[in-house]
C-alpha cells in the first residue's frame, strides 16, 4: 500500500520543534491527529492548539493513530523509543517513522524498518525560539530530508507546505552536515560572546555589546544574501590593510588566553575568502604571514602552559 498524499500526522515529543511543525502542518491543511510527550501538560497544550488533535498516553498510541510519525525528541532517546514501537501487520508500508535530528543516523530507526515501516529524517535548519512566531519565521528556511524516494517526495511536500526549501542528504555525511551548520547558529552566538568578553574589558556590558553588534550582524547577513560570501567580506582583510591587521593581532595577543588564536584562525578563513575575489588585494600574502606568526606564538604558549 503506498503512502497517502494527505497523511495523518503524529508527534512523539511536544517541544519547540514539534509545536512549530505541528502548527505549520495544520495551517497548511494536514491533519495532526495525535501527540504525546513525557510531559502530559505539554502534549495537552499542543493538542489543544490544533484542530481535531488528541493528546495520547504514549508513543504507541501515536503510531496507532497516524501515518507519518515525527520523533521530535532528544537524540539519545530516538533509538530507545523507535525500538519500543510496533507497527500493525498490513499497513507497515503505508506508515513512516521520521526523526527530526540533524546528527543522528536514520539507521537508528532500523527496528521500525525491520517491521516494514518506512523510515526517514526531517531536519529543519532553524533555531526554534518556542514562540508562535516560529511558524511564520521558518518560511524560507531549509529542511534536510533523508528517506526512500517515495517517502522523500512526501516529506519534501510537507517541507514546502511550511514554505521551506528542501535539501537531500546521504546518511554517511550527517555528522559533518550537522556540525558545520553550527557555524551559522551556536558558533555565531559564540563569536558574539567572544566580542562581549573583549568589550567587557573596555567597560561595555553585554546589553551594550548586543545593541551595537546585532545590527552589524544583520547587515552582514543581508549583504551575504545579496552579494554572496566573497562580495560581503568587509574589514581590514577585505581592504588588504596589512599594517592594521598586524596591530589588531598584537592587541589580541596582549589579552592572553586564546583570544589571539581564535582571531587569527578566523582571519585565516577571511583571507581564504579574499583570495577568491576576481582582484584580491596584493597584500594577502603578507597578511597570511603575520597571521601565521600569531598562530605559532599562540600554539607555543599553549604547549608551554601544558
């Protein structure tokens, strides 16, 4: 029996991701039939916000009432829950169990697959805030799908119903895919935290730092969207200002710890971007040399400290 083009959907987990996806699917006309969570209150809240949806007692009850079941739970729980489920004889090939993790292999759902159920991955590249506005903001984002062709087509349709683009991924590459995505998420926050730590030494608190730098970050993102990474590059590397870069690196070295190492490593990436320009600044080799010298001193200090 083929998958339905208008499947009944269910959610195991009722956190931020589940709330956004369930609300978006319901808005797009898909029936979200059942939801469960380790917190009955969270499941009840989500079900109450959706038309004709029920909060059910456990994960098996979701399977029994849906055609496509989304596992929106922490990675460590995916396999345990998947292996506890039973799929009724006669409808396995028309039912799908889909996890929402970026890093975890779809193979963790092998127990369901062995029973004949379809299995897949559906990973939104989005930081969920938990606000109702997530349903609007997710439009334009990408969702990465991994599944057999028929299920992948259905999951792609569900992603597009949310206004999202679809990426496909081979399972062997999930860890690099997920890890690299952190550069646009948690690592961007870590970079802002580094700026806040440094500005704190100048007398600015975190609120002042964010008020000053978030508009700059927003402008950078818009420039990258309009011009691409190479075209959006700005600052001393973009201008080829080797003397200024050398003074900057010296200032970071004076702070101690690993501030200079981080700045030099990121500068090296910026130099790589600058080299991709049609007419790169002629001083890039000199800038690369001073950056490398800073890194070597930083590594030497780290080695001696250990």
